C-alpha cells in the first residue's frame, strides 16, 4: 500500500476518511484449536472486514506476556507471544491486510511493562541497578505505608512494597504491571526503537494505551481526596474518591507525543491515544497542540444514559472542544457492549446503529468493536468462568470485563467458526445461530447488513467533494431529533422513545436510513426499496433510528 507522507494544513488525512475496527485478538479467530484467537486466524478472517467496509484494524496486544492482564502486561515489546503465533504470522497478517486495502494499527503499552520484563527483573535486583530508575521507586511514608494516596484503575493502592530492596514501586494498574518512569530519558530512547521496529514491519499506526497516565507529577504529590475510602467500594468508586490532579493528564505527556509525532510522520503513520478522560476539556489538552497524537478516543458515549440531552452532549461537546481527531466508539474490550446499555433487543441495536450513524458524519474516526456489526450484547459468563483480573481485585462481584470479550460468532455449529474447540478460553455466553456472520449475511435487515450499508454510505459521503474538510453545523434540536449539517449532507437521529418527524428543510435524497434497504438507480441515486422516488419532508424516524440525507 502506498504510504501518504505529507498533508497540507487543513486537509483531511487518511484516518479522517477511515472507519476503524477493534480486534480483541484472543477472541477473534483461533486457527490452531487451542481456544485462543491468534494472528493466523485473524488473517483468515480479514476478508470479512474488507467486505464489511472498514478501512483500518486495531489489534490489541499480542506481545509475549505472562497474561496477568491478558496481554496488557508485556514482557517483550518487540515479539509475538507463542499463544498468538510468530513474528512471521504478524508480518503475513499485515501483508494480507494491505493487499485488501486495510490499514493496521497495533496497540502499544508504554505506560507500564510486565513485572517479568527483563527491565523490571533487573530494576528490582538492587537500589543501585542501572535499570532501577526505569521504574518509579520511593521509600515508604513515615508510617511505613505507601508514599502517596494514589489508587489503581483496578482498585487498591497504586504502590506495592518490594521486600528485597525496601522500597515501593508504582503501578496504575495491577502490581504485575509496574509503571515505566517517563521522566527518565532512557525510556524515551528505548520506546523510539520499539516504535521504529513496528514501523519497519509496515504497521500504519498505533493505539497508545493509557495515554492519559504516562507522565506523572514530578513530586508524586497525593491527590486531593473527595471522600474517604471504605471497604466494599468497587474500583470505580475508589477511583472517583479522588480528584486526579497529579497522577494523570500531566503536561509533560505532550512532549512525549510531540517526539512520537516526529518519529511516525515520515511513514505517514497514525497515533491515536486511549485518552480515557470523560470530559471534553481533558481531550482538548491532548489534541489541541496538533503536533502530538493525531486523535484520541472519546469514551463518554460508553457512559451515557440514553436521552436526547445526553446523546446530543456526547456528540457535540468533543466536536466543540477539539474540532477533529476524535476516535468515536461505543463498545470496547473494557466496557459493556452498546446495544445492551441502550436497552437491549431491537431497540438497543437500533440506538447503537443510530449513534454510530452520527459518528460517521462527525470529524474524526469512528471505531467498531468486533461484533458491534452483529448487534451483539455482552455474553453471559458464569462466575466460575470469570477470567478478568479486575473481577477478583476489589472483592466486589460482577465488575469484570469478560462479558464484552466473549469469542466472535462466525457461523453456526460447535465453536461457532471461532475455534475447533467447542469451549474456548471464555464461553460464548448464550450466543445463537442468529448472532453469526454467516446467518446475518443472508438477511438484508440483519444488523450486519445494515451496518454494512452504513459503512458503504459513509465511504461515499466522506469522498463527496468538500465533505471531509467541511465544518459541522448543529441544527436546533426539535424534540428528540438531533441533527447536524456537514457539507451537502444532513445527519439526524431520533434519540427519543417514540417515532418523531424529522424535517431536513428541503427535498432531499436519503443515502442511508437504519430501518430501510436502499437500491441505487441507473441515475446513481439511492432510493428506498419500499418507497420509490425522492423523499419530501417530513420524514418519520422510529425511536433510535438515524438517517443520512443528501441535501445540497
Ligand atoms: C487500557 C486497556 O484497554 C485495558 O484493557 C488494560 O487493562 C489497561 N489499559 C491497562 O493496560
């Protein structure tokens, strides 16, 4: 694939025209029957993604790992864990993706390593070890406790005492995931080499884990406490008991990303940060320098209640705050799947598709999480099959991430085409034949067919003259109908609970409507199969339904 190496100011770049697709590798496709997804399995299934119409795949960590956090604890940043295959398998996947016109984004984890990484093994040998300062060590507080009051994202204190050397080390996640010391220039040098290693293998970009946490307050000051911690708090309650003034969103991180921008720019590669911050001002912090990460994920759509006000705010706030570079997503391997959160059933599917339709018109890059295109809700994982370490950490039940990580369902039959093993690493969790790609592909009104039509419409819209560079103009909200104009198109979503009229303002041609099948006529215009002819306003949108109309 030819690489784009330059862009003009204000010109949309390849990622601004792309739709991404997140692959949780363990659960995507298993080629060798061990019950865990792998690179060779992914390569075999890339045709599905090209057929679906996505442009870029993001692959979650596959590096050698003790798997304390299923690969987000890395013991070698420049190799492949045998569970997922070999470096040659990764190369073959990249090559096949490029043949199909798909770009490849790898997940990098620069905030922390595994405690089994050679760097940490050396660092914990003695206080004088040359690698000691590659991690963050401090003496105990005067009472012998942790050096400050920081807690981990997974619950519990962010410090673990090391008996041998008599100091604590810092970890924003599990004790098995010690944080790297980005204040030490040696870390920056080491990471330049890691990034270059993958660029040289043809990778088109990186999803950066824990973008918000890499730089810490130089003095590691305690965070302001909002309320005292007590037993029985889950990990979210613990985290929200502090104002996170000193542990995350520090200005020094911008220097790291500026340096990486210079590193990847000659290859035209893409940097998208995890940016797990839920307010638009913090997203602004990472994205407005414009010479650092190119984009950042916006996670708030994973935390809203479905209401016209909240849906509008979650679409509008980041656009107003940062303009572009927004990674739009509604499900992931860390959060419950969207259709379930939005009410479940056909309504939940329609709302998820409707929200994604709006993502498709806003500046930035919409990302599907594998299985979103099938309208999947979380799989049901029995307590005795729970695997996610966060399920066990705080002792509070039902807080794990297993439900959104159950394996993909490709076709009917034992193992659902995911694996020859009928009972893989996580159970399928109640899936039926109707949840499979093979069955849904034959039904024009299945979630899969509708999502495919949406992605096809998005591609034509984004390629329409002037669209990608055009600004978003929000239209006044009418009842539950949220809408905006961008270029020659109007996007609208009914975020209410009942059907409502949408008035595009002028006769227009629908290019996508979530409850209808369109057919392209000889004149190149798409028309609904059920109602031939251009549509005159008003158009009725069902609850959760969205539409894209061409209205020059
Ligand atoms: C964010 C990842 O998405 C999550 O799965 C992981 O547990 C943490 N970062 C720690 O790496």
